[in-house]
C-alpha cells in the first residue's frame, strides 16, 4: 500500500530547526513532523490522534517561546507587575485559541491538511484543563487573556490540580461523578520549572521569644511540610508581542523516598505522609462540608498563596531592591476571598522571615493587595471554623488576632461602647462557634475592594460589609465584569465573527467597543438574512453534537431555549421545569394547540453533596424521558440534558441559543459571566433583576431584554410580611396542575414520592420565590414566543444585543482595574 507520507522529508535526516512565531506552511508542517519524531518518538503512520494533537501543540508552543522568554525576562526588570491569585482558572482548550492569537490559523490549517489530517478532529483530542468551573475561574481566565492583549505584565497563580472537579454522567437519570483525569494524556502547554520550588509548613506549634537585640520573635515548628513545584503555562494575547504566564503549583512531599525510614522498617508511615502531602493538590473543589473536606480546602488555599508570595518576594529581590519596596513591584489581586489567607501569610513572611517591623509590614501588605468580592449574601462570605484554622495555621491565627486587636482598638476609640459594631467588624466571628471571617481579612488587608456590577457593589456597601464601607468608603470601587470576546465570539462562533468583520471590519477583535457599529446595520435586509443563516448553521451544529452524544434528534427550526450552568435552587432550574410542564399540560388538554416548537436544553453540574440540586437533576431527566416519548407533544416540546457542561460544550451551545435563561432569584447574582457569553452570541435573554442587569439594559436597550419577576426589594418585603407560597399554589390553576403532576408520580411511577422533598420545599418554604415569580415568568415566555414568530424583528434584536456587548469585554474590565487599582506598567 502506498504510504501517504513517503514524500515527506525523512525526519532523521533533517536537523531540528527553530520555528518563528510567523512561519510559512512548509515550516509549520516540518515542525509538526519534527515534534512528532523528536518529542513523541512516533512516525506518522503509527501516530494516534492524540499524538498529532501533541505534536501540533508543541509546534504552536515553539512559536511562542521567543516572545514568552522575553516577556518573562521583563518581570525581573523595574516595572510593576500584576499578580493574580485565584484558586481556579476556567481557561478552556488552548490549541485553537493560541493559533488565533498568534495569527497563524490559515497557515496551520493548511499545514495540517497537507499532512492528511483535519484540524477540527485533532482539536477533540485536547483534554480541557481541570483548573476551574465557576464564575471566579471564568473571570480569571478572561483577565489573563486581556492582560496579555493589553500589554500588561502579569502572573496568574493557582494550583496544578491533578484531577478536575468531576466528569458528570447520568445513571437512571441521577448524576454520577467520575474522575476528571485531565492530565492523563499529557499537557503540552505546561513547562516544569523544577528549580522553582518552595516549602510550605502546616500544623505544629509556635514559641515566642526575644532575640539578642530584645526584638520580639516567634518560631513556628510545623507538624509537617510540603513542597510546591512550579509549572508554567503561557498565556497568549491577540496579535501582541506580550506573553504572560499562569504559574501553577504542584504539591510534593519534601522527600519522596526516605532511605533511613526504609532501613528502619518505617517506610509505610513515611509513605502515608507522602500521600497526605500530595493529596492537597489532587482535586479541584473537594467537598468542604465534612471536617476533612474543610481541612483540605484550607490547606489548598494556603499552599498556593504561600508558594505565590514566596515566589513574588524572590522575584522582587532579584531586582536588587529592598524588601520594603515590595508593593512597588507587584499589584496582587485576590480573586475572591478564597486566597485571603495571603494577607496573613505576607505579614508572616515580612515579619518572621525578612525582619520587617509590624507597622511597615502592614503598610506593605495593604498597598500590595486588592480584593474582588463575588458574594451576594452573608452566608456566602467565606469563613473558617477557628479550631480547624488554628490547627492548620497556628502562626497565622496569632497574626490575625494581632491584626484584629489593633484594628478593634482603633474602632473602640471611634465608636466607644458600641460592642455590636465591634462584633460585626471583628475578623473573628464570636456569635456562636468561633470563625475566621476571610472576607473581613481580605477587606482590611487590601487598599481597594471592588464589586463586579453596579448593583453588586451597592450591595457590598449597604448589606454585606456596610461597617467596613462606613469606615473606608474610599477603598470601594465598582468594576463591572467582562469576558474574553476573542474566545467567546471569535473562536466560539467563527461564522458570526466573519459576518461581523465583513460588515464593520475586523478592528472589533482588538477593540471590542467597535462592535457598536453593528447598530447602524440592524435594519439591513442583507445582514438580517445572513445573520439568520449563521444562527441556523450553529443550531445544526449543536443538533449534530446532541445526536452524536445521546442519540436525540431535534428540530433546528424550533426555539432553542437554554439554561446552562451550576444546578442549584438559587438558579431555579425548577422554575424552568414548571414552565415546560405547563406547556405540556396545555398541549395534553388541547392537542391542536398552536405553539412554536421548543427545544429546552439544560446543562450543568450539581455539587455531589447537595441533595436538592441532585434531585433537580433527576427531575429534569425524568421530565425529559416522559415528554420526549409522548406522541401528543412530539415535534413541539423536547427536553435535553447535556451532561458534563464545560468550556468546550459551551462553545457549541452558546452560538446556537435563541433564548438564554438567566432566571436566578432576584438579588442573588452578583454578575453572570455565562449570561454575557450567551448575549455576545446573539441570544435574547429572559432574566430577573440581578447584578449586571442595569448595565446590560443600558447597553442593549430595555426592549431587547425579557425581564420578569419580583425585584430584590419586593422579595424582601414579602418575606418580612410573611410570604406564604401556598397562596400562589391555590390561586393559580396552571401552577397547581404542574406541581400536582410532579407530586402524583407521573414522572417517576416506580417511586411516586421521589420528588416530595422538592415539592415540600416549594410549598412550605419556597426560599427562592419560585411560586411567586411563576406567573410573571409564564407571561414573559409567552411574549418571547410571540416575538420569535416575527423572524425579522427577532433577528434585529439579536443584532442589537451583540452590538451592545462592547462594554462587557474583559479588555474594558482589565483597563479599569489597571487605571483604578493596579497602576501596572504597560508595553
């Protein structure tokens, strides 16, 4: 048989060559073959898809190296650098994004094609990094993208989790969790920095003493120590010479093999210590409900911030600068309260390791840190039980007590005899069991505190930490969130991106404010027609994906109504289900009813220990099983639950969506990054009054947003006056019928009482105001369906929605961070 590679130059006869960041097709093709041979020891005829993926990725990485080395070198120069501390980075697949950013897409595609391969097939071999799942991780990834594109030097610091959160699957409709072995096939983007490692101490005891100069000192004798090893991942920006990095820390035991212990017959106990040490970095977001889970989560958070701060001090001292000027070198952003222990750790490093006096250390600390808060309710403000905290970090609890004492002494002078205010402001919560309030620690240890939407920032000031705002109003900023439009539009929706560039030019890719120019073309019949064609192609792409994934066929002319993200009572997937069941009931009562066909698509994960959320998952699948088989609604209602929601799936789902469900309880969302991603791809949104809604409606126009439900103020009033969900149940026949159908066991005949806990929570408490918002939601859905029938008007509103998204680019967000908080250098 003829070998299709017989005309390719013999790899062994050709020395390996450096490849430029802007190479021609032939050079790229040869570099891929070289990487296949020299890095993977494979010949083309025996290479797997994963081998080709790795070879292509190594080639793209090689094209970055020169820029990357130059950028890393800048970090040791006399410039101010952003250090972004985040315990998650929801970065998504890297190969295609890096190819786009390096501006070599056509060359790489052609090179791959000439090798007899398909780039789209190769991309599927990439395991999505198991480094993040939630909103903070999404913001972290978009922030690094924009920092690089804008030429701002930055290092993202996090944990190199061996396993991601979990792989979600379904068994008999229930969620089951499987291990996310994202590193199992290799990660070509990371580079091990074995020479960059730090020791992190945990547990033990402290002893205070005075040194020979009569200075007060504390010695920490840890129970055990672990080592953090650096792994660097390059972060490209769009058509820029800057390449920043994410530095992730892998946990290792201090000694992998203890010969003395082995010879003494005690190797098993030493092996247990090694396993315990390395378990700290095993998994993203372990369940922190049980005691051991809390212990692990706190250890994780301390581990990575300690490594990060030791690294930053090392880099600062490499500049031949005094430790006292540390805050001039780095602007450290705390991405949520999770890394807030960094405040106490920097104080420890400065005081105990670098002999800085307390007042100077506190000045350096406050001027180094700034803090992004994501919480919307008091319960979401992170705090740790004091006994657990003290057992893991005995030196840090002493430092926190000292910070708290000095702070409360100042407060006492300002508000004498006001014990309630002191109690609210204290870092130590003593109302019941003692806790360490991490949001308080982050707020006091930072010079700037920011919310992530206008409503959210006001909530911080008025409800969450009002006493801190009263003391330090000058510290508070609002910086409304944003996402990377290059990933979530340019990469995810290439046909739409091409159409936009063909209409207004391609400057919007670099400067997303330019997308506003689309407004002028919203009535253009040619653009409207092409816009509809792109949406239809994207819906077909999602339909094909669903068909391959679970065998379901769906009507691409139907409304694609999507709710994607975390499964949670607050997200109110059960409100969405009540609407679906209401439509089902209407059709069953009147089979000739004329409704626009709808495909309801759910995707998202429930926390493994969250019973009601897992029951909602089961209900969605049970409803889907019954409705999808019912001949009366066939072709009119379809329910799909795509498991294992992640960035890769989102990049298929968002461009195909007609209606995006953002239906969380009003006032319970600080800002939804997924909401912006839907709108950026031309979906119209049905939503409640939550963080970001004011900015969205201001930018896209109120007419282009389907708003429903009670306001946060109305919810508060109803609860204050004694909210009774049974009143809504008894007074609304369609709502009653929908709930009764679930209660009857219609959707689970084997166990009719299966969903009773969920129904009881709605009828007895309804903390998320599902029943109160039901009728408004139904009416809003009816209005959306009516508009969808008017294809021209719907498409015009879709165009106007995308045109209004310029404000929500992470480029704008990062520019504000730098202009208002960091003042980092730019190039």
